[in-house]
C-alpha cells in the first residue's frame, strides 16, 4: 500500500543561495514547511518580518537570534519561537557554520519553489 510520502535527505537536496554565506533547501507536509539553512559567519544580516509563525532550531554552530527587542544566545539544541509579525534575524557568533532548521505553519507559498521535487504533492517528476 502506497502512503503518499517519500523520504529525502536535507544534505542531498538542491540548495538555493539566498545571498553570500546563506543557503537553504526545504521539505513540506500538508500544513508545515521545514527549511534547512546553512549560515556562514560574516554574512549580511537582514532583519525582516513575515506573516508566518516560525519555530527555529539550531542544530550546529553558535549564534545570537534577535526577535523584536530580545536576543537569545543559541547553541546546538536551542529551540525558539518567532511569532508572526515580529522583526527577527540571526547573527553567527562562532567560527563554525550554523545549521538552522526553521518550521513555518502554514506552508509558505513563497517557498514552494524549494519543494518542487516532492512528488507526493503533485510536484517534481512523476
């Protein structure tokens, strides 16, 4: 029996270069999209806001995560929530590349190009 799902590996998916020092790829479900980010130190930080709630997980490296007027020192294992509409950005603080997994709900339509490979959502090759 087919379940309508497939398994993928973030490390082998095609990555999008967002800007110098920042790359990402993504995987989605019906109501959530997971975006894996590779962030190098010294990149141009870009405070921004969006209409989506975001759950941030730091998997490798160290960083300061700024949310509105709060600053969080992050190490591997740190999880934090960015409420919708809050200005936020990440600042790499160590020498190691930061590996950051973001979860957005609902699925961000502006990120659908990142999951075009997912056959179970009628995307990608059949």
